[in-house]
């Protein structure tokens, strides 16, 4: 059975995380992704954060499933010729080099478009056009410039970056959607196009509710669902809101039984209006159901701190999983704070393919992420990341090079 993107060939000029996230997702969906790497070196993440000496790091292997690796020295004339042959035969070129690097390599949009008018050139950059467009950006820089850090953390502390890689992986996901859209448009237009996903833009898109709140704050001077209300003060910009839900249903992270020794013995608890009577019954405060101070969502906004303090008295008598079991019987929205160890061992995530085990020729069997997108007619088979240059000969022979050509290229240092 064909995959969703069977027949699409991707020329992967990406490295580290943002670009490889994009191309790995396309590979999971069935595209033939050819990762171009420097001979003898490869993607920098092959050697970063190694846990086994001389073996490709988990950082690399988790970002390069289902790809083929080709080593190519594009500074050599013969290497440049091979690259141009690949451009002519591929559908998409994806890159996340620093601004101007592609042009310095002689790979301007105009040159690529002349070689292959159907080629889609997709790029990750730190910033879009403007005052910062020439700046190099990494994950945490993007989180800061995109508005995430200023709105994350507690009001009495500094800005905080999140453990979720919304700058790198978040941008890669946005870019993948842009590529698929461009491929679809090409079925009608017959032409390729440029696709750009700036990291700042992607982070802001993921922080859109904070941009919403900025406009609400400017209009009203207050944000009633934030912990600064009603006793604190609001400034000119959206404040850090701790563990507030960021929406119309107030929520907070509460301690559970065992929190003294387990840093993840917590649960996220949402006091949804529709189940407020059930919340009151579960925690033994039935009087709150009719009490004017608690009976309506608007009234409860004035008392969120004592409300969650009382709920926490109840959650502290239960483990997070015991609390989940009870609360779900009443459809009360909640969620356990799961550690990475708990997630790695979760049987349901393994059964769904969200986390998988793969075999690697030098690393051995190890745990990695699977495709988070499930298609009923295109199941994902997660294949290990390639060794450096593992598929060079295979790919070049598909392009028409023979054994003699390969020897010449190898002797020249082009592959």
C-alpha cells in the first residue's frame, strides 16, 4: 500500500533540529528523503550529547528516521554537478542554513528554479524580513523573540523558556505543512515556489492566545482569569501567568500524595463550569454549589486561589492516578504530570506508535519517538536513522552514475 507522500523526493539540506523535524515528518508520511551531509562530518548532531562514544547520538537518531544519507562535498566541481543532478530529479529542497548561506553556495532561488522549475525550496530562518532577518537563531532565542518566554513562568520570577521545543520542532511542523500545501498547488500550477517558515513567526503562532490577551489587556486594563486578579496589578504587557490555563476554564497544577519525594506527583485540575457541582461534591464542599460567592464562573474568578487551595487538600490525599480515576468518573478535566520515565514506559503510547523501539547497527535497540500524526490508510513504519553516507552509492546509481563514476567522485573527494 502506498504511503501518503509516495513518489515525492525530498533533498534534505537541513541539520540540527528545526529542518530535520520537518523532513522526518515528510519521511514518516512516505516521502523519499535524501539527507545531504558533508563527507567525514555529517550533521553536527551526530556527535552532540553522545551517551555512547563513537556512536551517533540520540539527538541525531531521533530526528532522522526513514531517511537516506548521502555524503557530498559541494565545494568540489564534481560534487556540485551531482548536487545539480539531484536538484533536477527532486521535488523539494529543504534547508535551514544561516541567512545568505545558500546564495554563497551558488544555490540562489533563481539558479535552482532554472534547473528545475517544479522545485519547491523550503527554508527555516530565525526571523522573517525586517531588522533581524540576518541574525542566527536557536531554540531559546526563538522562544524569547516569539513572545513565549515573556509570558511563561511566575509573576515574581524571570521569563522562562519551555521544555517543549516550540522554536525548532514547532517551526519544522509549520514548514512541513507549507511544503505539502506547495506540492498540492503544484498539481494545478505546474510550478514550484519558495516556502519560508521563520522561527519567530512559528513561536508567535503557537502563542496566539497571549497576543489575544495583549489586546484584551489594552482594552480593559485587566485579565480576570490571570492569577494577578483581583489583588495584583497589571502593567502594559501580558504578565506571566504561572500555571493558569490561558483560557476561559480556570486551571492550576496541584500537589498529590507523595509530592514530598516525587517531583512529578502533581495533577492539572480544571474547574470547568459545566462540572462545578461535581467538583464541589468530590471535595466535600456541596455548599459552594449554591453559595453566591462560588455559584457562577464570574463570581469564582474572585476566589480562585482559595478554591484551588481547597481542591489541593483533596488531591494531596490521592496519588495523581487515583485522583484521575475518580475525577474522570465525573468528567472533570484533569491530567497527571507525567515524567519522561513514565512516558517512556507507558504501554498505550507504545501500542499507538507514539514511542517505538528500533534497532541500530552501532547503538543497538533503543527507544525513540514515532509519528504523532496517524493516517488510517498510511500507517507509519519507523525506520532507524541512517549512518553517515550509508546510501551514497545507492542514490547516485539511481541517478545514472556507474561504478567508474563513483570511483572518480570518491578519488576527487566529492563524495
